[in-house]
C-alpha cells in the first residue's frame, strides 16, 4: 500500500479518527497494530524479519540499564548492521554460490533474497536509538510497544524520514487529540506532496524511462533532457513522499522531521547536503562523521604511529563514500558515493587553501554556483539512475552510465531532438500527437509551479516548512494554489492511466 494509493487514502483518515478518540492507554497499541497491518499489506512475507529487527535492538537497549553497557551496545549495533548487510548483499552471492555448488556436484539453486520493506530506515533509527541511549541523550525504552512503534510507524517505515528517539519517543508516549489547526497543516502538506509525486515526478518519468531504455539510440539533447528529468524526478518524488509522511504524522499529532529544504538553491555541496535528505545526512554526521573525527587512530597498526586522529576532510570523504554502499549493492552506487565524497572533500580543501567565499557575493556569482552544484549533482545522477535500474528490469552496469554521459556529446540536432522527444512521449505516455503536446504542457506547468513554490519557500519564507509557505500566501493566491494543486493531482492521476497506485516511490527500495 503506497502513500498515494486509494487504499491509503481510506486507511489514513480511518486510523487517525480511531486513534485520536481512544483512551490514552490504548493509543500506542492501536497505532502499532495499524502500522503492522500496513506492513503486512505492503510486504506480507517480511513481517517476521521486521519483528526480529525490532526485538534485537529493544533487548540490547534494555541491556544498557545493566552493567554490560558496551557489550549490549556493540551487539545491538553490529546485529542491526549485520541484518542490513545480509539482505542488501546476500543477493549478490546467490548466483556465484549456486554456480560453485553446482561445480561441486550439488544441484542447489540459492534464491535471491528480496529486500525487506524499509529495512535501511528502521536499521538507522535503531542504531541512533542505541547510541543515544548509551550516551544518555535518550532513556532506554522499557515498553516494547512504544519501541516497536518508533521503528515501524506506518508513515515512516517505507522510506523515512529517519526519526530520532529523543524527539519521537516522548511524542509516542503523549496523549493526542484532534486539532483543527494541525489537521489543516496536514492537508496542505499532503496535497503538496501528492502534487509533487503524481503531477511532477511520475509525469517526468513517462519521458525519462523510454529514453534510458535505449541510450544508444538517442542523441545528446534527448539524453541530456532525460538526465535532467531524472534529477528533478528523484527530488520531487522523494520530497513529495517525505511531505506526505510528515502530513500523515501531523494528522496523528506527531511532528516528524523535515527531509528537504529547497536543496537546488544551495550554492555549495555542504549547503546542498544540509537541505537534501536531511534525516540521513544529519544521521551520518552525528553517528559516523563525529565518531570518526574523534576516534583514536593511534591504535591502527603501522599507520597509528604517524597519525593521532583522522583528518576531518578524510572523514567527510569516507562518510559520503560509504553512503554509496548504503544506497545500493551495485558498482554504480559505489561510484555515486565516490563522487559525493570527492565533491564534499574537494570543497573543504578549496575552503582550506583558497579561503571561504564571501557571505555577500554578487547575485550572478551565487546563481553560477547554484548552476554548478546542480550540474555536478546531475552528473552523479547518471550513476544513481543506472544503479536503480531505470529503463531496465534491474540494476545496470557502470558502462551504461558512462555511455549515457558520453552520448550527451553526440547528435546535437534540433530536428533529431524534437523527433526523439516526441517518440519518447508517445511510447511512455500515449500514442497520439495531440496527447504528446498535452503531456509537454502539463509537465511544464507542474515544473514551473513546483519550482516557483520552492523559490517562495526559500526566498520569502526563509526555508520554513512547505505547508507554512502555502499558509503565508495572500488569501486569493493561496486559494488559487489550492485549486491548481487539486486539478494537477487529478490530471496527474489520469496521466497514470487513472490508477491511484501510480509508480512506487524511488526510495521505497532502499
């Protein structure tokens, strides 16, 4: 059950209506039951995995109350990481092991394991909980119901945001009742997220997928347009999901963390990552970068004599390089992580040796930097798209990403681009010339409106919440935006053949 499906549009208000009217002592058990029902409907064969991945860190958290704190912390963290690594990378070994066993005379075909829904996000939340509890920043949760709800809340389990125990667990213990103002915020936020998903992201993918499915058959302009389209698709898809997840939490009385704050207006990569997938980047900073910076490197054999601590620049590079392994188990994701590490480490080295840029630079300089950040990010998206298997049945090799980037330099003809773009829309949307023109007009409308709203949020509202941007608009403009959002949502759903299921969210597979 996806957050934009008809089933969810019935599930969410029904769950909220019951939850907000239950006695306080029954609210958490009911919400956990609803979350487990959501999970069973979405991934029925993986519930026992979810239960096991919930039980282990909870028991280790209780162990932090006893005399063996370090052992319990290590067991919990390594157990969570081991479970994540097993499901992420065991599939890579299934075919080689089956071939090895066949050569040894054992005809055993090992199955490729499916990734449990949301395992990356629940793993990171669990590790954060254990570390916070060990540091004394959060009390170990004695109630299994509340801990299980913290890690498997239906609004966040599919693709985050990654929640922190000190922020969310107290809310889960609190009593929640209906609030008109909070409900209005939730409806605004859900409408914004749904618009970005079905009226922008899914519409762009109708063009991107046919082009990526035949890289060799398209010229440079079409490949460049598809790469930029995918870059925007990933942003609007994931930002839309995150806003719908936050809206779901608000409807229940829960404040979930923001995941995106207009990242494409950042003028450097440190600012970009402070605005993109914020719950992940802040998690990496607090639980990986900071421990690495303060780690005692003198214990490392041979190297330890020469270095006392790791360089912060080295730690920045390692953190982003490892983020590529978290995103996927194929080489394109590793290359993508390597690029992010080079971007961030290179930026830090430039600041160190060339000095930090002036805070009040001319507007043309700032916009040039924003364009540079966007171009480098889009370059990396070629590898991310191939790792995600866009245009194919599964992950694609690094060679396809290199072919895509190299192909951008060939066949620069306006006539060819027009013909290829039209053919891609006819294949991905509807085999009719008039409908292809309608797709182009609607895609332009969705992009212009979404970018304008992001600009309003960045420049006029100081990057406040997306729903606050809507609330801050003058009354007439705000109601015009409401109507445009609703009409855009329905038009986007119709363009997806009328199905509320739509395409799955990009990060649901991580």
